[in-house]
C-alpha cells in the first residue's frame, strides 16, 4: 500500500466506487456474464444494483477496466453477425451446391425382424418410425440405421454434411458460417491495485473510529494544499473545532509483509512540512523499522504500530484524545 502504482481511485466517480463496494459487500468478486441471445451479453447483477441497461453496464465495466479498477478475463467467444454484431442468430443448414436452406435429412432404416428397408425424413428422439410392410411402430431395439444423408429439395443433390448458415434476427442478414465473426465475452474481477485499495479503505475505516469517537470529522484520501501551492494527498484527514480553533490531523497508512521501510517517513515529512497540520500520524502495520522510528521522532511525526488495523486503532485512540 502507498505504492506509486495505485490507480487514481480518488478521482473515480462515486457511482463507480459505489458499484465496487456493493460487489465487495455481496462477496461478488467475480462478475460473470449471461449470454442472452435476444439481448446480447448481459451482467444481470450489475444491471440490478446500478439500475442500468445492458449496454450501459458493458460501458461501465470497460471504463472501470480502463481505469485499472477491474481486470477482465476471456469467458467465452460467441458467433456474431458480421453486419450488426448481434448474437441473436438462427442457425440454418444450407445446401453446399445451391445454398438453399430447403434441405432434408434422410435415413435408411432396416426393420430387424423382417429385413424391410425404408427411408425416413425425421427421426427425433421419442419418435417411432413405422414399418411400411406391416404398419408397426418400431422401438429403438427393433430397427437399425444403415445410412444417413442430406438432400436438397431445390436442386435435388445429395450430400453428407450441410453447410452451416445463419439468419440474423436483429438486422435480417443471411450469411454463411465462414462469413461470421466471433464476439469476445469477458468476466470481470477486482484488479490487484483495486483489491489493495479496498483493503486499505477497510483499514482506514477502522482507524477512523478512533477519531470520530474523539469528536473529529474524517475524510478519506484527501488532498490538501500546502504553503507552496502544491497539493498533497493523505490517506486520512481528521478535523475538529476546539476552543474556536480548527484542529487538523493527517494520517498515512503503510502496510508490509514485515516491518515497513523507514523511507516512507521521509516521503510523509515532505508533505507534512508543506501542509503544517496540528498533528501528523504514521500508521505502520505490523511495524516501522528502527530507522523509520528515529526519523519520525526527528520530524515530529507520531508512529502507531499494530499487527492489525484493530490493534493500531486501539493505540491511536489514546493518541488523539
């Protein structure tokens, strides 16, 4: 956390952040699509919580991906109309010779009991073919398929396999499979940067309770203007009026696998020196290096440590009373 590679989440609209936190709250860390051939690719959960149309949801998810708040993964590829990109398609079998869709599938059957051979045009599951010799409806174990082929009712040609074609319900285009296009369908999940940001905000909210219980108003990821005119971002800024005077406390949170490197204190001091708050706090989880503590002491920056945000908040509560 505190990495310069973090996305500019503080510049993202509240509407988009609202989506992110609704997803987090529902445990929906992976946004999977619904392939609806009448409408297109949809994300029903997002449509519901954000009250958006399917096309608006797709635009939102792509913009969140462009801003590195989400990452996308290829979920599927669906066949689409080359003219309008619709996936609302009706498949057709076509005659490979004349292109007509008026074709039939034929089968040559043999009645096993008496050896009668006959042709049927349709043999859907559950349909019982009728032997032309004795008029009996045959069960599957009473006949066998000797051959099958396709026949065009227009040009009368026979063939083994029809060409695949499609009719686009949306724009009416008829096209062959080789003329179609593939439409990529994606699922979305929180980017690594956004996951870090969400975790950081969760920890900051825990720390903020120490300030609110002491009468402070708190703002997260706040930009403050320094004496130089430059803007400096702090993870948390707490304000309160005491004896007619505004008290301002700035806080930066750093988290590491082990102790946090002391260089973070130098970065923080440069901001504090320009902004001149009443108090500056560096929260290090789980701990700050010895060098960092010495620097913080020299720069008059308070250090709060803890193995977790809850433990750090307990120490912070005593500091801001």
